[in-house]
C-alpha cells in the first residue's frame, strides 16, 4: 500500500506518531465534531473491523464501539465465535459528528468529504496493522474501502478484492438497532451473526 495520501503524511509510520497526531488534532475541534477516536486492539491483528464513525458514547470514552451499537456487536460476535479482542476495531471516519437538540448531541451521518478525510487515518491504520482480512460493517465502511456504498444488502456475506486487500462486507449493527419491529431486528441479528461466523472461519 504505497498510495497513502491525506492532509499530510506522518514523519514516522508508527502507532506512537499516529496517536500523537490524533491528540494534536483533537485539541482544536470545530463545532459539531468530536475528538479523533482511533481504533484499538492488537497492533498486528490478522483481522481489522471497520465501522462508520464514533457515536456519542465512543466520543466520551475515546474508544470505538462501546455504545449501544458496540454492545450489540459484542453480543452477536460472541454468538458467532468471534472475539473482538483478537481484532483491531476501528471506524472509517474518526470523529463523532453531531447537532445539538436541547442538551443532547444527535448523531449525523458522515458526508463524502468526511469519508475522504477519514481515509487518511484509516489507510494509516491499515498500513500499520497489515491485516489479512478487513471486515467492513455498513455502507460508510464499504464506501471507504471499496469505493461504493451501493447494494450493500446484495453484497454482504462475501469478500471483495480491493487495493487494501480482501474486504468482507456486512451490515452495520446500528442498522439493526433502527429496525422497527422485533422480528425484523431478530432477522437482522441473524444476518450479522451468519456473516461474523463466516469471518471467524475465514480468519481462523
Ligand atoms: N460506534 C462506533 O464506534 N462505530 C460505529 O460505526 C457505530 C458506533
């Protein structure tokens, strides 16, 4: 992967330099944006899991997938025999994006520019971790890693070849949380569980 681009490159390609950059950029934040939340997990993990962007809880804790979507992910992954502690877990976009409603910070999905900006961080993490397989959860991760967000439900459950290596596509846990009735949510969970089982087998 030598097509790394972005605001600029790091002086030294290391997690220490990346963390320092994240702290630095998090000191001056525009209204409506949270701090840079980097991924976490083994720095040489064979599997990288990529979500959309941090939510309110992730921004508060400075860790990916610790809010409601993360809890759902953890539960479904456990049922699928996939332990997130074996994977490097991160997001396509590194900052929570929100608008205020009273005292609440309401999540806003990332736009194209934000996905482009996030790519520098994501590519740097991929270069550092060099995973054998990347799991893209949801349309934003699919767009960042494959160049298109279209047709996710038809593409899920399969591996696509990308400049970043093989990328397995699945749905986003937050999508399941937004489904209206219990039967739909159960079917959504079954879909995610089936995909995570396939990933657990692929990377075993
Ligand atoms: N939490 C994250 O860290 N990423 C998501 O995509 C959703 C919730």
